[in-house]
């Protein structure tokens, strides 16, 4: 559209949004600067109480929330608001995972808050860079992700996940879960629908080699 403000980039609606409503991802009151409005305040929770409850998680997520060759992803340093929502989603069935769902079903909303407070305060530890070449290829793909997940894997909004510290395999599985429908989220579904397997692999390598801060 030639009449748009010069600093406003052009988009091709069909490629950019498909059939999704713009407000799934954009804040209608501040479309340029903010993506969709979301609750960013972390849940109320006590990290000391959460530490006690976290004993049930260590076998799959590692002591101190750093997972090395364990079935569950690292949790240390994850945003508390995202953490609590993700955790509850396994309990309600919005996310489905045979290992994780029973663990979440055994806990309530108060537990989710305490656990989120505890794990978000732990130090994120970077996954080792496994393939430097693919990581640089992934940088181009990652330009589709940085508005929300940051160039360094630190999300711009506390309700969204940090990707720094997550392993390549976990990132690939998570992306495929949004694509296949095992996880439903309007933003991610719109973003990953056209992501090829090789782009998925290289963007996962890129974020797996992000350094934790
Ligand atoms: C699936 C999420 C999603 C949906 C749906 C979506 N957008 Fe976006 N849009 C983004 C993201 C992420 C960015 C910033 C990243 C980028 O530069 O590509 C963006 C950037 C833009 C930009 C460029 C802003 C700038 O200042 O550079 C415009 C314009 C835009 N979107 C318009 C729209 C319109 C109009 C719709 C509805 C027809 C829409 N978007 C739907 C995710 C979305
Ligand atoms: C039997 C193994 C197992 C146990 C025990 C377990 N988890 Fe998980 N957890 C997983 C797996 C596997 C995933 C990844 C599931 C997926 O791909 O969606 C996961 C995912 C998660 C996620 C989502 C992470 C993200 O980045 O989206 C959170 C949060 C989480 N677990 C918290 C916990 C907490 C807190 C406990 C203890 C109360 C716990 N888990 C116990 C295996 C487990
Ligand atoms: C418009 C914002 C937005 C953009 C752009 C975006 N994401 Fe996401 N992403 C989210 C949100 C919100 C979630 C949490 C969804 C949920 O609750 O399951 C998420 C979740 C994820 C997860 C799961 C993390 C975890 O801890 O389990 C991965 C992996 C991911 N995104 C990768 C990507 C990649 C790769 C791209 C670029 C190709 C991308 N995202 C672009 C908003 C975005």
C-alpha cells in the first residue's frame, strides 16, 4: 500500500498471517510496538516452598532444573509466567505428554506458582553448541522468531518462553508439537505452519547454542 507511513514495512497478508486474525499476534492498541497483549506478571508463589515440591521433578528435569540427557527440558531460568501456564496446560490436557501430564495432574494451581517462582530463579545453563555452521544458517530463520523470543533466546515478554538453555532435540520436538497440534497456540501455529524440516533443524541449532545470561 503506497500510502502507508514510510517506516511501516509492507507485508503480504496471505504469507504473513494466512487466515489468522491480526490480533492473535498484534496488540490492537499498539500494533507496531507490541505483539498481542498478555498477562506478564508472574504468578504468586514462594520459591522456598517450590524448592521442596521440585523434588518430584528432578528425575526428569535435573537437579537445579538443568537437564542433561534426561527426558524433560531444562527449566532453570524460564520465565515464571510462561512456566506456570505451560505446567498447568499438561494438567488440563491443553498439552499432552505421557511423562509430563501425570506429574502436572498431581499438582494444583498454587503448586504451579511455587514451582514457577523456584525454577525461574535458578541459573540457566547453555546447551553446548553442537554444529556452528548450522547455527549460522539458523540465524536467517531465527529472524522470524526474534520479535518474540529475542535474538539471544531471551523472550521480550515474560508470558513467552526463553529458548536459551533448551537442547536442540527438545526445541525440534516442541516446534513439531505446534505444527502437528499436540500443543495448540495461535501465535506459534501461525509461525511454524510453513517451517520446513531443515529450517526447523537449523533454527533449533541456533537457539540451542544461545548463551545463558
Ligand atoms: C502468527 C502471528 C502474526 C499474525 C497472525 C500477524 N502478524 Fe504481523 N507480525 C508478526 C511478527 C512476529 C512481526 C514482527 C516480525 C517481523 O518483522 O516479521 C510482525 C510484523 C508485522 C508488520 C511489520 C511491522 C513493522 O513495523 O515492521 C506489519 C505491518 C504486520 N505485522 C501486520 C499484520 C497484519 C495486518 C496482520 C493481520 C492480517 C498480521 N500482521 C498478523 C506476527 C503476526
Ligand atoms: C517422568 C518425567 C517427568 C517428570 C517427573 C516431570 N516432568 Fe516436566 N516434562 C517432562 C517432559 C518429557 C516434558 C516435555 C513435554 C513436551 O514435549 O511437551 C516436560 C515439560 C515440562 C514443562 C514445559 C517446559 C517448557 O519449556 O515448555 C514444565 C514447565 C515442566 N515439565 C515442569 C515440571 C515440574 C515442575 C515437575 C515436577 C512437579 C515435572 N515437570 C515433572 C517430563 C517430566
Ligand atoms: C508472535 C510471537 C512468537 C513468534 C514470532 C515465535 N514464537 Fe515461539 N512461542 C511463542 C509463544 C507465545 C510460545 C508459548 C506457547 C505455549 O504456551 O505453548 C512459544 C513457544 C515456543 C517454543 C516452545 C518453548 C518451550 O519452552 O517449550 C519453541 C521451541 C518456539 N516457540 C520456537 C519458535 C521459533 C523457532 C520461532 C521462529 C521460527 C518462533 N517460536 C516464533 C511466541 C512466538
